[in-house]
C-alpha cells in the first residue's frame, strides 16, 4: 500500500512538471513573436526596399513593353534621394557649337564633294545640288521658299547658289563666308586655284580670317591674270564679238544697280572664288540680293554670260573698287 502511494505521488509530480513546462514554453513563444513584430515596426525600410525593388521591376517591364516613365511616381523618400543624388553627380556634356565660318558651293551630280566634310571639319558647309533636270524657264520661286540645298533651276552657274545662300541666310550668316567651286584640287580642273597643289583645302587653311574681317572681302586667287588689269571694258571701241560679257554689262549694271554709272573698266582675278565677312554682306539690304537673284533667274542671257557678269561684279558688291 505504501509503495502504491509513492508511485501515485511520483505520477502527480511528473504531470505537474509537464504542465509547468508547457505553460512556460507557450509564454516564451508569445514574447518572441512580439519582439519580432516590434523589430519589424522599428525597421520599415526592409519592407520599403522590397516594395521599391518590386516597383523597379514593374517599371523595367513597362519600359520594355512600351510603357513610359511618365506614369510612374516615386513612392518612397529613398527613391527620391537616389534620383536627386544621380542628378547632382551627373556631369553635363556641352554640345559643340558650330564653327563661325562656312563654305558655300554649287555641285553637279558628277562632282565629288566628300572632301569638304573630311578636310574642312572646322568649317560649316552649304553645298547646293544643281537641278540639271529642270528647264531654265519653269520656276520663278523666291529662294526663301526653298528649304533644301538645291538650286531652283540650273541657271546662272555658281552665282545661282551664291545668291541663294545669301538670301536664305541673310539674318543668320556666320562671320566668314567662303564661296568656292566644288573641286578639291589638281590640274587642270583646279588650274585657277593658285597654290602649288591647286588645292581649295590649302587656300582655306591659309586664309587670313582677320584680313577678311577688317577688309570685308578677299579674292582667293592672288595671281592677277586672267582678270587684270582690264579684263572687262563695257565700252570697248571697237567691240570684240567674243567678249559677250562686255556687251551685256551696261544693261546688266543698270538692271542690278538702278543707275547708269557703268565703269569703263572692271577687273579682278578670275574665277569667282572669294571670301567675305557677314558684316560686309549685310551692308547691302536683303532686297538688293533678292533683286540680283531675280535678275539671274529671269535674264535671257546664256549661263556663261550671266554667270561671268557676276564674276566681275562680286568684288564691287562687297565694297571694292571696280579695278
């Protein structure tokens, strides 16, 4: 009987210990759960970071599939801070400004002018394609309506492109303008370019810009012959039939300048390649250049004659003496 009581006491104690352990374990787990919740509440950036990552993935998917960033707004101060930091540390790349000088030329379809872009990289260029398919008498459009570098007609030789450029760009001219032919170099094609290589590249590389700005104009050819000392004599007596420019000059002068002060001698080194300052160009009003252009488009003179009329007038247009 005594042994049975002791065994019963042992069972009771064991049950009590098990119950106590169960209650202690449950209470300890509750404390851990509250600690985890409190810790999470103190560190919300963990959840925000996950949310930002999810939003970033969504944004990337939208961009890949054609979405735009305009519909996405930052949802956390972290995202805004990162954006501000990126902007503040980014270095702006300045856009290169255009050179304050330009070469202007007219080209036929067979003329290769790639050399302008490779050898004259410190110059702007305005290369007018001559429309060889348009008859002389089909267009009387003002060049201001022509938004492309293409002559409105195949008429007037290089003077067509030269005048078109001035009229189209009169109010936005670079400070130095060089009017040249489309050939790069070589003899006999560029025989009139008077340096050892007959090279327009060499001529422009050696051009004294300061002189252009102070004088207003310079012929790119220094050798006087042909052209000087008295190439064009409008009142030659007796007249010479092959000098068609002399016969045309008096009427052309009166039409272009509205006066009868036709010089008895006009002389300048050939061959319509020269440089001029924008200031010198703008000493004449735009309407005058438009009148010159209209005359060139409407004159019944052959191209060889009308183009050469301007060849011996450019220096006068830009402030130089007739001889």
